[in-house]
């Protein structure tokens, strides 16, 4: 039986994305290797969600390339997953929300059952297995969405603000789930607006501002002494909507 080559590294080369005549992602160059979690931060409108969608393949760049180590497009699609800030719940039970996507992937019945049970246990949702997914609290839905993605056994899991609008208890539960998924071998690439969360989860930080990747550094180094002036202001909690920053003052595109 042949196996697919590793999906990572993921390479973004001179990536540009435009919408409505406005350039939203600008000359982005980035490479993700297998390993600890990478967390993307930046103010609202920085392009964080667009960044993930370009990586995931939901959007195609207008310029540049997004390439995986595995050149097979089908393999690349099947070996990654993404959870959105507002996940869509199927009109099915909690367990069926995990089981049905596995069926679509043509996973064998016994394996579908095993993975569903494992995912429910991992997310702490076993007692809710027969409840309609759409009546769950938002925090429970978010846990279910992450568990559903994990059940697909992706090599890479993209998470777009996975705890936005959650209370502290639900945030803690989702973060524990993320750690468990990483511990089982998945590469986590996520966005967050919560700097405290970034400190808790990230091994490395990528700082985006107005569609540009302005700084990338180990998390401890970034939070102790960011090098970019806009990153320094952001970490201090300053409002950045009016700032251009040293790196951008001559690039008003």
C-alpha cells in the first residue's frame, strides 16, 4: 500500500490577493514546517482570515503561488482541514456531525465509528452524542467543529479565531482540545485576536498588518521584544488603524 508524502512544508511565494479593486494581501512570503503551533495575530482587517483561506486553498492568489510538499492536489485537500470562526453545524446529531463527513471520505464503517467515539471523548461531548448539533451552546458547537475536523486526521489544521466570543470556561476547553490535537501530530496554524491566548498556545508568532507580514519570531522573543514598530504598538495595546509604520510609509498601495 502506497502512502502520501508529507504535506508540509507549505510555501507561500509573493502571494497577492485583491477584492473590490483593493489589494488585501501584499507580496506575502511565508513557509510553514511541521512542528509546534504557529499563531497569526494582528488588528482587525489585517488579512488574517484571508491568509488562512489562501493557505487552505479556499481562495486562489491573484499573483504568486501557494504550494505544498505533496504536489497532488487531491492528497493536499484531504490531508488538511479548517475550522471557521462561525462553524456550520449539519442538521444532524452531534455524533452524526462527525460520522457523516467521514462517510463522505469513504472511511470504512468500523473506522468511522471508532473515530467518532474518539473525537467525542476528546472533546468531552459524549453525553451530548444524540442531541441535535444546532441546539448546542456556541462553545459546544466550536468544540464539535474542532473535533469533527480532527476526526478527518489532517496533517495540518487551520483554525480561524476558534474561541472568538467564547467565555473563559469555553475558551479553556477549546484550547485544551487544540493542545490534544497538536499532541497527536497535527500542525496547528491559527489566528487569534487574543494576545494572552497567543502566548499560551504559540511556539511562533506571525504579525500581519494591512495585508503584509511584518514580523515572524519565536513567541517568547516576539512578546518580550518585537522588532517591528507596529508590532511593538500592537503588543502594548495601542490602536493601529491610523498608523502606517516605518516599513509601510513609502508603500501606500
